[in-house]
C-alpha cells in the first residue's frame, strides 16, 4: 500500500493567531462576516450541554492507531458544531451522540452558534502559545509527551437579543501505560556521540531533553526510555569538560569555560548524560547487579559495559544511575553559514529510532518537535555547510539532518504538474459549502495539490482572506494557512 505523504506546511505567512494557553479567548463572529439568516434557529443551554457532554477523555492502548486531527486551531476562526464533531480525532472521543433535534448540534450559522479549537500539551512542554494542528498530529502520531489537551471554546445565543453565552470543554487524549517489565536480563543502550554544533551556538541548547537521542532496550527489544515505571529520567548535565577522562571522573581538572553561554569555534567539549532507573523497578535491580559484577549482558553503543569506562553505573537507594559521556564538536566560524538551494522531493525518516529531532533556521534543536520513524515528508529546500553537514527543510524554519532520512524525487498522484497557486489577492469574505450533510470538499496546499486527509464538511461556512488561481485555471479560496478550498459546484463565495 502506498504511504500517505505528510505535508508539514511550508509557508511564510501565518493566517491564524494562536491563543494563550492560560486563557483562550472565546469570540463570536462579527457583523462583517456571516449575517444571521432571517429564519435563524437559536439554541439553549440544555442543548449546548448535551452536545459538549458527548465527548470525554480518550486513552489510547499501546497498539492503537490514533486518528489525524484536521481542525484549524486558534482565536481567529469560528467552526460549526457539526464540523468539529465530525473531525476524526474529536469523533474518536465521542461517548454518546446529541439527539436528532439538538439545536446546538444542528447549527448552520456561526453568528449564532460557533466553536473554536485550542490545542495544549498536557505535560506543559510547550511555550505560552497554543499548539498548531501539525504539532498535535506530530505529538500524537509519535506518542510524544503525556498526550494532548484539545480545548473547545463555544459561543451561542438563545435569541436575537440575548448576549452570547460562552465557555470551554477540555478533552484529554492520553496514552495507556506500557505494561510493566517483570524482569530485565539484558540491556542495550545507544546514544548519539559525537554531535556537531555551530561555532557560537548556545550552550543551553544541549541541555534540553530534545537534544538527546538515548535508547535503552531490554532482552525483548522493548524500549525502556519513556516508560516511567522503569526509567525515571534522562538528564543532560549543565557542566562541560575539556577531556573525556575529566568527564568520566578519572581526572581532577578539565572543566570547560562556557561562561559566555556559547560554544567556541574549533573546540571539543564533553558532557555527561545521566539515565536514572525508577526505584525498585526491574531495571533498577538489573543495573545494581551490573554495578557489582558486569556479566557482558549490558552494552553501550554495541560495546560491552565490561570493556568500556563509559556508561558508568552507580547503585543508589533512590534508583541506580547510568552516566554516559557524549562528545560535542563545535565547528569553525566560517562553517556557521549555510548554502541553501531549492529542491523538490520527499524525505523518509529511517527506522533506527522511534523519532528524529528537527533543527530551526539557526541549527538549534527544536523542543517538542520530532518526526516519527519511517514517515515521508515533502521538502522544498536543502542546505549544506563547510563541515559537510546537510539538512532538508520539511516546514517553515524546520530542518532534518540528511543522515536521518532517505531522499527521493517525491513523485505522487496528487501532482497537478503546475507551478503552484498564483495571482494571490487579499480579500475579505466567506466561502459557504452548500452540499447536503455528509458531503466533504478536499483542501489544497500552496502548490495547488490536494491533501491526502484534509477535508471540509458540508454544509459549513469559512472565512476567506485570500483568493488565487491554479495552473488548472480554477479559483481557490484560502481558509487557513496553507489550506485552500477550490471553487466549483457546492461552493459559493461572497
């Protein structure tokens, strides 16, 4: 079966503002957008509660497939209740259905009844802005963090003269805990060393969890990192050394000078990474035994613990620890610059790890963003530097190392053989889908290519801020960043 190619949204402009995590703003549609019909139907609090209470928290089993999230998030949009309820991810959290005559569920006018969507990382491992649709899908698809919170902000009127009632409903999408490991008889640790950083890059970036690529698998190949029943933490140190021996603790001197907060050019640093076992766990018991007598069943990057000074084990009453040392090579000042060229194709992540981290335009690791193993992504640019490092761009300001992917020319069935959308004009209006309920219209990207899994349900109304022409001569309406609706039967615009 052909794999669906994900499109991470390469675009310079941003249409929709994001909402603060602490207090998302619930707003109604202004008079300048969709006017209420003269025969408008108003809802009531009882119907609103029935609609909201049909959704409950969802926990996914370890082998469950998590549906894609297709809703636009943020303040500057109003969605119909039916469009929200029919989203694959939201629908998966449905535990009941609103009755057939429910006025909130049947709403067709966003001036009277509207829903807004916000995505918040359940672990708080994001900044103060709401997560994007792409963030949600990346986190859920790769089971990153503790899951995702999706908050629905709603607004409705009970009559033409009534003030709008507003509120929120939060749905938690979580992962079931991995089954407890009953025993550990072998362990294979892997981690990346050396790593390369740019001259003058921030030291703090290598102290982030996202800068790590540590794996610890038991005798069955089961990953223990990420299972808090076995591994309590994996922590990069904020201390750096000038020699490997100093980092391993066999030299009394050798602290590196990082008081400037940046790495010096043409310099090698050594940093400790500490993995701590959960107290009383099967891993804790196993490591404590290895600390006394290494039997060769524990390996670090393929080398037996009995034959290396790296990966030192220390048994402790609060949980055994393993300390690795990774090498950090800071390149030359000249190599800090990149040469970027255009490309067209697809990069597919490799399978050695569960996920692969991304870099920003400054070659800094992006926190809370990663691509899952064996997944394809469109790329439009490739860059290299004097050190020979090569990266592909998979989204605006997001790059992945060439060593982590396989590149292909990316031929697929969605191509329209055109040069993308042109003749883009700024407008202010509303596109209305007029087909019967249950009919869905495809969404297109900035190249005029149809997404594999993004649709808008009919009937519904959507704000439009741009129009464009495609290579096929048809008109397109922009309803969100990098999301366009094609004009034609079943779509009206005014």
